[in-house]
C-alpha cells in the first residue's frame, strides 16, 4: 500500500526550462547554443548537482573556454538561471490533495545549493516530510544509492513509496530500488487515478 509520495523537483513540481534564461540573457542564437552546451549540458552542471563546485567555480571554468563577448551572458545564466523555476500548473493542488488524504510527501532532487533559494517559490521546506538534495549528499539520480539514502534517512519502506520523475532513467532506477515509480508526462490526474486511493 502506497503511503509516501516522492517527487522529483524539476519539471514535476517546478518548471526547469533553460530556454527561459537563454532567451532573456543571450543576444544571439550562437550565444544561446554555446551557453546551452557548455553550461546546461556540460560537466560543470553535473558537478554542481553533486555539490562538488560552487557557482563561482562553474562560471570560471566555463568562461575560460568560451569567447569573451559571451562572458556576461554566461554569468547571468550561471547565477540567475532559476528565474524559470516557477510551480507547474496543478502541482500545488495535487500536493494539497495528497496531504488531505494523509500521504507523506518527499522530494528527491538532483540540484545544486541554489535549490534552497528558489524551492520556497513552491512551498516552504517544512511543507514536506523530507527532502533530499543531491548536492548535500554528493550523489545524483539515477545512482541507486541516493534512493537508499532517502529511505534510510526517513525510515520509510520502498514498497510503500511512489516515486514521480520526468526522466525514464530515474524512474527505472527507483523501480530497481523497490519503489513504485511513474514517469511524469504533465498530467497529475493520470497518477491520481492509477495510484491514489
């Protein structure tokens, strides 16, 4: 029986869309493409989510390998990218519905320390029964150890958990750790109908 709902954060609770800061801070398609590749798709992004580097280190490393005219746009994208992180339609309502039904709510997110600055746009940290941020534990999904950490940290049983993530690889890893898991395709109603009593 499902008692605990474990949410990914980006594109499940909050809208993660790098195109928003790229469109706002970059002055050309070439600049957008370069910063997308070097920052949002680069090794430093993962290192940030692992909690291994700061934003300053991220900026300095990437700055060293892109043209000087792009440095200002890069800096703004490094430090202000989370302007896109607004609550997804229906997410707050779904969480409220679950709470009303007595489910415990958790967040398991691949995120840098920036998480603590923007996540309260969704809800106070205290709204959830537990939160695990990858940067704090130096592990990222789909590493099976991070699911085990969540379960052990909060004393919850995998067979009593439903994990919701927008990425198939993370969902498959959760299933491997014994959790029920579902790929989020933008519709909480489907999850509600399938899993929620």
